[in-house]
């Protein structure tokens, strides 16, 4: 079953104003350009579609812990799906590339979020879809990629505090519920 954590743009905890850019969807105000600086004859950039896959990575130890990566904000490992690549394979690859971890995907967990942003290089609007799976790591030994500044294994409560976006927190809560429910069945 395909789950959707939230709608088009999931604003972070602090309230940010949004503006309209012609696609009936909002983007954070910090990424919009002033209309008065736009030449009168310029064409509206086409909406770019991106699809990524990743995983909520967890480890069962004394406590269940989740691996978060920090680039601009704390998040789960994820990245673009290559042409002809299955979503699950992309998630496994991205986790391995970004953390050095080999994980096992938990069956029947697939959650989707969507949001909009603008490309840094040309300002083109992007509709991004990210599919998250649930992945168990047998080891906590990780090595982060050049794309990230930090990584942490944290409890669910700590992760909920660190994760900025509500849609990602909702996926974590679903993942945690799934794991703790499985533990109670054993």
C-alpha cells in the first residue's frame, strides 16, 4: 500500500511564508525570485520531475536506534533513482553510498513524500517524490559520504527532535511503530 505522509510542500516546524510560482503549488519563500527582476519576454521554466529512494535505517541494540545524516538538515539516506533501476535497489545503493552500510529491507514498508523546490543553478521548479523503505543495519559502524557533514545513531525521540520536516517525522513514526509492533510479536 502506498502511503503519503503529507501534501505538496511540508513546511518545517518554524512557520515560513510561501509564494506562488505558477504551478498551483507552494515553495519556501527563501527559494523564490522577485518577479520585477524577471525579463518580460522570458519563458516560465518547465517543471522538472525527480524521483528518489532511500531508507529509514535502524539498528536493534539495547534500544532501537535510527541513523540520521546531516547536509542542510537532518534526514534519512536517499538519492536519485538511476534509469532502469528498481526503487528498492536504489534505496539499498544510496544507503551503501552515503553510509557504507549494507542493510536488509523490511518487507511491506513503502512510504512516499512529495515536495517542491527550485534548482540552484537555473531556478527551475522541481517536483520531488521520495520513496522510503525501512532498512535494518546489523552494524552501527558507518562512514558518511562527502555529501554530508555529520551522521548520528539516535533514539526515536531524539530523531523526532532533530528532523525538521513533519513529513519525515511522520515516516519515522510509522517505521518505529512497525518495528516495535514486530518486536511485540516475537
